[in-house]
C-alpha cells in the first residue's frame, strides 16, 4: 500500500468520522450545559456576550455534558502527571480491570472451545445443551453480576475471581458459537478423505477441524475479549470496588463528576481497542504462518 492510498483508504475516513464526532460532541455539550449556565447567570444578574457564554458552557466544573477538551485534560492529568501505580492514575485502575478481563477471557475461551468440541462430536449436546447456552445469554448481566458477587462472597471468595467469572460468562458464548461454526466448516469431501485415511475422531479434529476453525476462532475471540472487558467493569459495580474502571464510574456518579466518568469510559475504550487489536494481530500472524491469504 502506497503512502497516498494509505492516507486515502485508512487515515482520511477515520479522521473524517473523528471530526464529525468531535463537532457533534461540542454541540451536545453546549446544548446540555447552556440551561444551567443561563439560569446561573440570571440568578447572579450577569449579562454576558455570546462568546463569553459559550466559553463558560465549555468550562463548567461539573457539567452535564463535559466538553472534549475537559475530558482530554482529565486524561492527561490522571495518566501522565501521576505515577502509574498511584490510585489516582487511570493506568492503575485500567490495570485492575484488565487483570480480571484477561483471566475471565482465558477461562471463557477455554470453556467455549471445550463446549464447541463437545457439541460437534456429541449430537446429544447439540440438541440439548446448545439451546440452554443460547438462552443463558438472554439474562441481563446486570442481574447476574450481583448474584455471583453475593454468592461467592458468602463462601469467602472475593477480589479478582468473581469479576473474572462474570467476564467468563460473557466471553465463552461467542467463542463457543464461532468454534462450532469453524469445526463444522470442513468440506464433506475432506471429511471423507480423512475417513479414507482411517483417521479417528481425534486425528480428524487435530488435523482438519481445528486448522479449518482458526479464522472463526480469532473472529469470535475479538468479540469475546470486548465482552470480557464489559464483564469486568460490570463486576466492579455491585461490589463497591475501590479500584478499577468500574470504581471510577461509581465514584463519578456518586459525586456528579461527569468529567471523571467520561475519562474512565474513554480509558476503558482505549483498553478495548488495544485488546481487540492484539487479538487481531495475533490472528493475522497465525493465519499467515498457516499460509492463509491476507486481505
């Protein structure tokens, strides 16, 4: 890809969407903060020019909708001006959430793969177990998370594991569904060829089904890692956690610190982007090593 085509196909579309988002964000900040500022000025008997009024709507200490530059300033202050291990640092809180995310993702991926292999090789599981797996995802995670936290706390299990289990609950499903599709993707002729070679089920699984499922596996993992992060954040909400992105969201809501809330949300989004990009890069590397054609 040449420099011109890279700018045209990658940089320009992303920059255009980002510009639209920023303009819409500033307009929303003005529209939502103006009533409070107008009422405040009326009570104080102040008369302001349009420029002064606009500037004040973009600099309120506890705005209804923080402006982008306020959130950017908060991110800069809480990431680059404090030590990463400080409890004021968003890096520290992101790491707390990330640790639960990775543990839950690892357990969810392993569980999803095992379930998929069982469904593909045991017809009874396909007819009896798969519908229950699908039905389990219709239950809101906000209803399940407090139950998991309370039940595990009753037996003395607290800390990282309860949050990881919530992440596991959200992440195993896309992996299981993707792997079932991938393990069933080999052509009938290829399966007949394996039977011609007298390959047993384990050999067919290892030599044919698993290699064929790799693209499906990494596609489902990108969904699962994002779901796992959501599970970790949601798992921090009912616990009154003192660390993690969820705790920053809770503290911001308690004290009406909307700037902190938006900064925490963006920190979580950055973590999600990094995780999905890491899985995508690993998938491309594995596919390349297996001889797959890259887009």
